[in-house]
C-alpha cells in the first residue's frame, strides 16, 4: 500500500521506464511521485504542486527516468524533474537535457500554454519529442531535442483524442471519442492527420432472429435498445480511452464499451499503406 496523501481523486498512474518510481496525477492539483524507501522498507510519496492550478489529467515519464511531463484542466503542459537522490544516478542526466542540467526534485523546467484541456501526453521512444492532445481536437508535437523547443500543431475534424501511442519518431496512432483509431504522420517537419484506420468492410445483414437476439443482448448488457442499424461501423462502440503497444507488432485498445481489441500492426500497415 502507498499513501498518496491526496484529498481528491487520482486521475492517472504511470510507471517510470526503470519501474522504480511511479507518478500519479490527481484532482488535488498536484503530482505524487512514489518510490520505495529502503531504510524504512515501505513506499513513500513526494508532491510536486507549486505551479499547478487545477486538476491534472495526464502524466508521462521521459525515457531518461527523470523528466516528467503533465497536463490538465488548467490548459497548460508542464515539464518537471522527478529526480530522487536515493533512486536516480547523476550519470543518467550527466550530459544535461534540453530543459537544463540542474534537475533537483520538483524543479520546474518549462511550460506551454494551450487554449483547451490537455487530455493525453506522451514522450516519443527517443525522448526527443513530446506529444499531447487537447479537448479542442488538436495534436501538438514538441521538438525537444534542442533548446529551441519548436512546437508543431495540427487540428483535425474528428472528435477529441483521448490517448496516443508512438509507433516511431514520425508516426502516432490515437483513439478517442470517435471510437476509431487514427493515424498522424510527420511530413517534412509538419505533423498531419493522415487517416482513420478502423475502416470496416460492409457486410450483408443477417436474419431477423439474429437481430432480435442482438437487441436483447445489448439491452441486458448495456441498458440500451440499440438495433443493428445503430451499431457503429467500428470495433469499438464507445469512446476509446487507452492505447498500449504490447510488442513490436501488436497494439491494444480499450474503451468505455468494455471491449479490449488487439490490432496486428503489420497487417494494419499493409492494408492502410503506412510504415512503422
């Protein structure tokens, strides 16, 4: 058991890359950084809260196990240091980062003001880019390999994206309120919405008996009287909330419809003609 010392609900939990710390965002307008304290033989939590003004909705660790990015309902993305003396070594940040060299715990490093809530935030595999999505149906990618901090933004016509996964440094897959997974690509330095990927082929409708059974199953499990005509042409029938890269060729999505879907990335890339 870890006592988070929060007086509001936790919104997201994220393990560090080395799995020796985890961060919890919350409605208490603070980040709890938790780690195991060897001397006392228990898990403890330390708070980062000075700069936050409202609920934090998302958090993610940099691959170096020290930097941590977060965003929430105050419409601001912030980068802090999650350095813990008893856990992290100076060698891990000996060369410095694009956000500075002095990285004591809770050090505020940078912020980016948006015009809408931050729903999801993710570092790229190399840690040289940071991407986040907003409630106003937009994707933002920060080039943080250098201190220039160039920000590339793109708006799209779909409903907001709740979660994203980096396939490589130039390809992102996201999912959200449209119940579909979508592809974003980097084209000559500009990030663009490419296409939706769950493009179901049309099939012939079955007999009335099967439709009646489907209606009964939907009514009993979801409390609705959805007919076959009201079924979405996608695998998910409600908002996609979480995306995870399980291995090199497998992506998983879970949604508010209670479904977990596994996607074969190699087959998906072949069918939709993109590379990863």
